[in-house]
């Protein structure tokens, strides 16, 4: 990774730590990295979990002393249990879980050619992973009346062709969210954030290949989203300001799911 890319996410990490600890999965890049940076800026200790050990460790170093990296495959229960144990060993507590890790490419082959292994992998990471994380984190979240935020997608509600595995996984995660909210309340709040089109590329990539004016103009909000748009919502849902909010979905898509489009 280039020095310029390093500078893109070596952010001002803000005030001293609050003592609260968040575990963010899929945190080595994109939305997960943005959420981690935002929470650190608000004073959280953040554990960044990701399969990409090299980049994850580098991002954690760039985000400062309140960031800590742990390698984790969220679809592997043994790795999830081990990772959560490492978090507790390091910090002695857990206040928030953000399930962001996902197979992020929604398109697959047409249904007749859809490989069962690909279907199973998508659901294992995008849906089973959050369930496993909730299972192993919940005793510690309960102790501090913590919160869970699941990153779902507007594709839980609408689709393009050949997105069956991704759409099904995100729809399932939305249902898992409200199920967990009922099962774990009142001790643990559980909500979902469903992003639309979010430009998750490093800033250096965005500058090298900027989005077009028409990309932005098609959104009722006037622009494509950025990771900070999602991070701000997640941070609010984890805070005491959202103490009366659970079992809900918050769509962050610039209004696109409300736009009636005819060709």
C-alpha cells in the first residue's frame, strides 16, 4: 500500500478514550475502516477484525493507540470465539459489536449457473457470521448494556439481476436483527444500517478515477454516499442517545429507495 493511501486513513483520532470497547468486523477497508476511525475519534477503543492481516495491522497502526487488530474469519466459529476471547483478554470488556464483514460483490452468475459453494460462502460470511459474533459477544455486551449494529443493504429490499445470494443474505440479516433485538432486550439493543451506493474506495483511488456528475445527480440527496455517512449513523446507534431505539433498520442511500424510476 502506498504512502499516499496511508495518509488517506491516518486520521485525527480526537479525544482521549472513553473506556468503551467496540469490535468492528471487516475493518481493514471501506465502511468498516470508516466506522472504526469515527468511533476512535469519539473516544472509543476499537478492535478491528479482518481476514487481511497485513492491511488490518497497518490500518490499526495508522488509527493510533486506541485501535487494535485481530485476525478473524467470521464464518468460522472457532476463530470468532478465539477473537472475542482475545478482545476480553486485552480490554476486559466489550460494549459494542458492529457486524460489517461481508462478501461485498453482489453479482453472481445467472440462477441456473449459480454455484452452491458460492451461495453457501456468501450466506456463511454475510449471515452466519453475524449470528456467531452475537452468540459469542452477548454475555459481555449484556454486562455493560451494550449494542449491536448489523450492516445490511438496500438490496434486502430491491435487486438487480443475478444477485440472489447477496440479496438473500442481506434480507436474512435484516430479519436476524429484529429477532436479536427481541431476544436480547432490554440489556442489548440491536439495529441495522442499510447503505445504498457508498464510495468505499481509498481517497487516492477516488481522486484517480472520480465518479461522474450523473452518478451523483441521480441521487435525491445530490451525491453518492461516503463511508462517513454510514459511520455517523452507526456511531449514533451505539451511543446512549439512541437508548430507545432497537430492532430498527436505518437506510443510508441518499433517497434512492424512495425514488420511482421508469424507463
